[in-house]
């Protein structure tokens, strides 16, 4: 989380309207999930990847790469299951695995490919939004939608102090590992439970100290931003909708000339 937070503050797209970027990401996700075509997820994936590369300058912290690889592993496993379990359209490949006959049907392969492309599009579109929009900026922008002040306050407080809890958990985990606390299954369970209990008690202590510290700094429920992002304008509302409509129309025009054959 710390790597993503630093990446968001260093993004080239940081000063753009947070709500505008959210509408753009939402429009791309909706058009990619509602149209049953391979072309639309490919276009959405390309836009998300281009925005991500431009936003980060091609620099990806390890946590982002791990998140992408973990997501891809889960998605690929699911797509393989979909491909073999969905029947219809005729057989493409037949396998004999340990006496078990597996048949890969065209409908299953098409559905698995569509799910894979949609998942890739969703991952990179959301990463482009997350790595270019700091949470305090997004919370500040939500005031335009008249979101209750208490909700925004809780959002920013939870976001900021979650980093401290993660740091405490990392310190406790390293200390337990240095004492061989994770040696053996029994010790792993015992040590993990102790870390969870200790983290809970420390979170309560941290909440009390943080409340006192905020009151000493005359905290009034607002977190001022030195350079606030731009406000949402009608161009940022109509632009993403027009882009989604253009992708939809282009898909209709190219529907007969772009398809996959298995």
C-alpha cells in the first residue's frame, strides 16, 4: 500500500479531476463488461495499459508487480476451468490425463478468452486509476457530490492509519521470525494468533493517542490539501461517456470483420 500511495503522489495524472478519472475508469469497465465481443476488452485493456504507463512513467514498485502476478495466476486458473467445463460448439482439443478424458469445446474456449480479456482490462484500468489518484484527493473531490463530512473524515483517517498498523504488523512479524516463532505448524498458528491479538490491542492504543494528537493540533474534521486537485467539469463527464459510446459504435461497425476462430 505504501508503494501505491507514493506512486499516486508522483503520478503525472495526479492533478487531473479525481472524479473525472473515476468516471473514465467506470465507463471503460462498464463497456468492457457489457459487450460480448473480444474487441472491446482489447481496446479497454490497451487504454488502461497506456494510462498506467504514462501515469507511472513505466516505474512499478514490487507491490504492484506482485498484485498483477497474483491476479493473473488466479484468473488463468479460473479461465482454464471455464474452458474445460463449458460445453458446446464442437471439440477443439481432446486430452487423456491419467485415464480422464478432457475435451476443450469452442464455446468454452471463447468464454474463457472473453473472461481473460475482461479481467485484464479491469485490472489495468483500475491500476491506472489507483496509481494516479491519492485517497485524500478523492475524498476531497467527493465533497462535490455532497457526501457527508463524517464519511469523508472516516475514509481519510482509516486510510492514513492503516499504514501505521501495517508497519506495526511488519515489525511484530520480523521480531517473531527472529525468535523462530514460525518454526513448525504449531508455532506458526500460535505466533499468528498472538500477532493478531497484539495488533488489535495496539490499534486501540494508537486510536487513543491519535485522538489526543489531533485535538492538540486543533483538528476540526478536515484534512487540508496544499495543492487540491481540479474540480469535476462537464467535459470530464461527457468525455468518458463519449469515449465509451465511440468504442461501442466501433465494435458494431467492426463486428463482422473482427472475431477469433478456434
